[in-house]
């Protein structure tokens, strides 16, 4: 495993939170600044949210459903939208909270020589080094998933030279104090109400007695030499040779449907237990346990390009150089590894899913409540999970879907008088499934979108496609998908032509110009609705066949699928976004929801549906004309994937470079939108770009493995190992001058492996010619590897 280009590094401390560097274990997270005189590590815990379980359903909404449907059938779209916005929305989702800060104040000045701070992605280790007054100081920090603590090691090359104070604070209501001579505690409580940042109210943050999440942070100092004392609520360390700080944090969260104050867990017991167990290990042992665990996942995949790079520059300077027109193709490699690192750090089995900012947040009122925005962002977070060999890190999303079956089942009945389950675009810790925004506060363009169920279900199906795990399909995936399908069997209604349509319907978060000149988001059967439901129904049908059950249900679903509107091509040659060929109110709109059928779905491909693929390209071209009016980082990341699916490497590469020019100094995606007064962090572009790089190098969505389908000219030599393809394959490959020189395919199943190629290959010494379909095919056995090398044969057809 190469260590090349797997470090973010800087020659100065972070001044802002978006310059700090992230560490995490899926549940517990930190952002480390690397200060000289004053070090801060901001803390997060993935279950620390405002609010409590609540009745979020709007029981009057059902009274207006039929009225809106009649108006839509009559073409009165704006009137229908007004009714929805005034009468059919629910409350805002709750807000993810910043937990607190660990502050270290050193008894020396802030000037230093030889300063360096870095984040080693391969070891998940934050490190700061500098020299002051002839003393070399070193700090390391990591958050262990094995031992559930943050460990910070402070050392110097001269005995007795560590003098600092350590304290804990929180932006929430808290108190702090002494536990023992080397142990302090912070006890806090989250608000019961936090209005979103975008909802300007007089009293947006409310604390109530007996309501809200409680939490604790514990800090323990283990000093070598010197002394440790507690002064008030501060740890005071003087004349130490070396110090290990252990931090644990926990909340009272005990499930999405339990009151965290009255029925919650005891965070103190959790914190003390973790600290006690971790204290039995030396720092060296804690670090070794942490690195071993992290590398078990991180080292599954490696990627390297023999291309120009600027690794000798600090990471922030590399970004600036690229922004100013420089060249740094190695930055794409670093970004790829950073995306894998972030998924490992923010989503582990047993944790909550990665939210809009992963697990890292420094605000009480974060942008968009830092929730699970499921009309694209949440899904993008998990695009790299399967191809990047991190399938286990998909599980928290699946567990959230189990919770949503409960809340979404009730919502489906209350809002739509339907069976099954679904959810709308904004989900929180309490699994809010309702359309949110409140009367006249939430535009229906994003607030009204009951399509979360089928999009999330696509992740269950993808997990099965990559693994072939029938037990997962039987026990987890199919039951959730089947119940989601039941909702749409009830929600779909017949139009005047006998088609089954979704109504009301939106195309997130876009608007159109109706024939009467009004701007509206509400109509029926948007293209994304059709594509999502088509996938859900198809996946349920295939699941039933694989599991040999539910034949009658399969027939019902198939009949309904056959009555959905088809994907259509509009008057500009574009893939039509709505059921009619409306003009867009914002031609440069950031969402391209109707291109879901191209990616991440596979309903549109260049070979199986060439006309629709051409229409998808026209759609992207039309968006590109207006680029900059609304497009932002995550849009660029999605474009990397979509152009890769169209097998257009230079366009895919172009959008990856655009994305790499615009992150924060710590490589987090900056949501740089022209309508915003400041640029918040949203993490989905980091994940989606990592997945996009795989799409450029490997595709397997069309029943075959396509190697290097969108390799840009700039990447003409490189290698990648450990990536996964649908069908149960793990792949290593090397290429030179844009041509494959070696491929190793390991199969976990008994399958016929199909490789798309223009040239014949030798598989374990046996030559295979290219058939009429443009593929070579060979049988595989479970847990066996196959070596593919270019064949000397000239014939390309049999």
C-alpha cells in the first residue's frame, strides 16, 4: 500500500473551522486546528440533535389532496401549489448540534519555526509539529473506533517542557467541573426547539426543563512527569515530559421513538466505561489498535496516477494554484482518498448515517439543519460505499430506512391515505418523514417530494448487486422495497389516457413556466418520479424471482410499471423533465433530477438507449450554457459521474477539475452558491467525486464490466486496486498510454464474467476473442482470481 499522496498538510495553523482537519470514528468526531499557543478541537457526536420524538404529521393535509389533483388535471398548477404550501406541509426537521470544544492553552508564545500540521489519511492521524525556543513540540490526535475515545498525545524533545491548561466548553447549555485530580466533565443539554437558520424567528433556540437531549464530555489527562491538577473546571498540566489526553463523549439518545430525557441512556456511564477501558492501554497501544482498525478498511483500495502533481506544496496552496490555472492531477488522487477517509470516519455499523456535513458541525443553527437531505445529498454520500469496497459503511443508511418504515408508514396514511411507506426530502434523527416547511414557509419545489422511499431503496438493491447476498435480499432489502412499492401502488392514479401518474409531483428543486405564464413546481409524473418508481418496481419484481416468492405481487407490480409514462425527448432534443414539455423557469438550475435515469440509475446508457443518452447529453449541454448562475460543487460532482456514464472522459475530467478548484482549504466541499451570503460546508460532493473517479475507471451497471470507460488523456498511466464491480467482483488494474496492461479480477460468486473491450484478452493464459456484443466472456468460480493480459491475437470477432 503506497503512502504517496495520502496526506493533507499545511505550514500554518487553521484560523477558521473550515480550515481545521476532520477526524472521527463514525459516531464521535473532531475538527483539529493545530494552533501553536492555543489549540482547539471542535467536538461532535452523531446523535446530538435538537428536539425529541414528536407528532410531525399534518392531519388536515389529506383534506386538500383531491382538490390539488383536480386543479393539476385542469392545468391550474400554481393554484395547486398555493394550496400545498398553505395547507399540506409539516414542521421543519430538527437540527444537528455542535457538541463542544476542547481547548488547550499553552504557556508559551505563538511564534514558532518549522511549523507543519497534517492529516494522514492512511492512519487517520492528525499531527502538529513546530519548534519554539529550541524545543521541538509534537502533537498527535485520533478518534478510535475500537476504543471509542479521542486520544491526543503531546510530546517535546526536552524533559519538563509541557505546560498547558485544558478545558471543555459547549455552545449549548452546560456546566463543567472536577471528577478527580486528572479528570474533568462537561454536562450539557440540547435545545428542545431550534428553528432553521433560514427561518427568521424572534426566539429560534429554546431550552425547556425536562426536554431535550442530555450529553456529557469527559477529559482525562495521563501525564508522564510533572504534575496534573484541577483548577475549577480546568485541567492544569505543568512541567510534564509527555501527556496523553483521553476524551469520551456520549448522549442520552436511546432510539428515534424514545424521549431522550425521560427514556434516555445514561451518557455518564458510557463515557466512564470507555475511559476506564482505554486508560488500561498505553498511548502506543491505543494508536496501534486504532491504525490497525482503520487500515483494515482504508487499505482495501489504492489508487495512483503517474501524472504531474504539486505534493511539495501545502494543500491549501495546491488548491489556490489550481484555481489560478495551474496543473495538479495528483490532487484528484488525494481527493479520492479523502472521500474514502471521510466515509470511514462518518458512517460505521452502529452509527447514524453521514448527514449533510458528515458528522462535523460547529453551529447550533447549521445550514439546512444539517439533516439528511434525501432528494439527492444523502444518496450522494453513499455512492462510493460499494465500488470503493466499503460496503459495511452503507449499513447505517439501511438502519435509518428501517426507522423510516415506522414513521413513513404513518405519514403515508395520514397525508395520502396510502399503505406502505415513504418519506419526503428532509429527515432528522427522529426520522421525520413529512413534507416540511410549515404554512407558507416552504416552497413546494423542495418541500413536497414523497419520493425518498424509492431512491433510498435503490441503495439496498445496489448493495445486493455488488454482493449477491441473497440473505440480505430476503431479510433486509426486499421487505423494505416491497413496502415502499405498496405506497406507490396506492399513490398512483389513472389519468385520462389510462396512464398511472404521480400527482401532485415535483422535480426537485426546479420550476417550470406553465402555458398561462405562471411559474410552478407542481404538476404530475415528473421524469424523476417515473424513473424512481420504474426502478423500485423492477427491483421488486427481480427480487421476487430471485427469492422465488410473491408471484401474485410481482404481476401486480409489473402491470403498474407498464402503465407508467415513458421517458420522453423534448422539443430542444433534451430529456424532458416534466410530463409536458414545459420551459424551465431557471435554465441553469443546479438540479438535474430527471437525469437520475442516466446516473445513478442505468435506465439510460449509450448502447441500450442511444437516443435517450443523446437527449441526456443535450440536457447537460443546455445546463452548461447557463453554468454559474446556479450550479455549485455537488452539481459538478454529479456531472463527473454523468459524463462518465456517457463515456465522455474529457467532460468528466473537466468537471472534476472545476470541483477541485473550489473546496475549502481542508478539501471539504464549499457550497458556493451565488444566492448565499456565506458558503457552508456540504459533504456530498466529496463522496460523489470519489464515486465519479471510479465511474471514469470502471463501470458495471449494464450487465458487463467496462474497464477504463472514461479515462481522460491526462491520466494515461496509472493503477487502481481493490475496487468492486456489480456481480461480486473485485478488480485490480494497471494501464499505460491509456491502454490496459494488466487486470486481475477476483470473483466472490459463480458467474459468467463479461468484459467490454475492443481487443482480445488472455485470461489465465487462455485467449478470448471479442464477440458480436463487444465483450469477452468467461466463467468464474467463487473466491478465485483471474489474470487478464492483452492477447496477441488480431481477430476481434467470433
